[in-house]
C-alpha cells in the first residue's frame, strides 16, 4: 500500500547486458544512489561554506510530539544532513492544532533558510478548507525543499466483531447497516486512507485501488518546506543537501525500518501534486461537511 514517488532517471541507460549474471535491479539502484550521494556530499559542505549559509544551526520544526513517525523520520534525516553537510541540524517539536502551530511559527520566522517546516497533506492541503481561517497561507508562505519520505496507512478491523475478510465484504456490511459501524482515526481532518501500491511489510494485503476504488490514490508523505521568501541560492543549497541526504544508505535503512521510502520528486512535480491534493481535499471537506473551526 505504499506509493512510490517518481524515481530519478539517472543511470537508466546502463545496458543490462554489461552484467554477466542476473541483476538485482533494486540493489543496483540502491548502490548507484549511494554512490551519487557520496560524491555529492563531498561538494555540499564547501558550497554551503562559500555561500555564507548556514551561519547557525538549521532548525527542522516538526508539527507533532516526539516519538511519532514524522519525528523519527526528521531525526533520521537531520543526522544524515549533519553527516553530509558538516553543519548542525536541530529537530524542534511544536505539536498542536493539526499542525497549525508549527506552520504559523515557520511562516513568521526570518526567511533565511535557517528554519524549515516538516509538512504533509494536513498543513499544505487540508487545513485551509478544514479550519476556514488560518494565520498563515500554505500556498503563499511556503516553498518546496524536498520529499522526506512516505509511509503506508492501513485499514484494520476486529475480526471477532466484524465478520468480513476483505474490503468488498466490509463495504457490503456497511451498506447493509448504514450508520451502525464506527471507526477510529487520527482525528478530524487527518489523513487515513490507503495507497496505490502494496506495502512490502504487508505484501498480501490488497490496496483500495485493487479493491475497486480506482480514484483513491492518495499517498501519505512528509516534506521539508521553507519560507517562500527565502533567497534562491539558499533554496538551491537546501534542496541539494536534502536530495543527497535522502539518497544515503543510512537514511534509506532508517526509512525501511519504518516501512517507508524516500524518493525525490522535482519542485515542478511537487507543485503539481499540491495543486491536485488541494483540489481533492477541498472537495472532500465540502462533501463530508468536516470542520475544525
């Protein structure tokens, strides 16, 4: 149930016939990404130093309490970034209000690249229609740095209380007993949907798309964003650093422990994705009548 983001196409031109034995494509891709990350890392530190950025530790503001998936992902990335750049990256937790406290803090911070926000669908797509009025504007106040990773959500049931074994059976039961089934989620407006690709951790569990919900392709992801007024050279340095760090074997291993993946998409692809998600979630809030105001 894991959605993989667009994989960079570097090295796809290497002919498979160069290898004298069957090739593990995933292993080859991992080794190539690690090689690129290592060579890139040798350049990032000097480039940052020459630009005068950063002049102090870079803060990564997490909109959740310590110990959760986003926090663990951010701490793993901060370690990888510190190793890659030689600079200090500090994780700061500011939970509450569906992510709005952290988002407002970063939106009001100095636009110098020293304060980044860890954001997902809630902050960047859901909260604006859900809350109605925010002290920040997710479209105006933030700009994309890079994808940190994605993780699967799953739908589980108590098989002793609910006599079904697949999604079709669950839907049939819900339709036969309208208003009688209850469910639990992360909270009002939280993202609790399944994704387009099966999770390696649960390879025998079908996705909702495989179960007949063709339009339900909503990945769960976290990204690093910066203040939109951050200077372009600083944004370029941050994007390069994050892309290199997420490509390292150490970070990939940490993501695998969390049953996640960390594949980058371009800034243009990210902007297109956000346009789509904002449309989807605005419509979802409208249809369901959900509100947090």
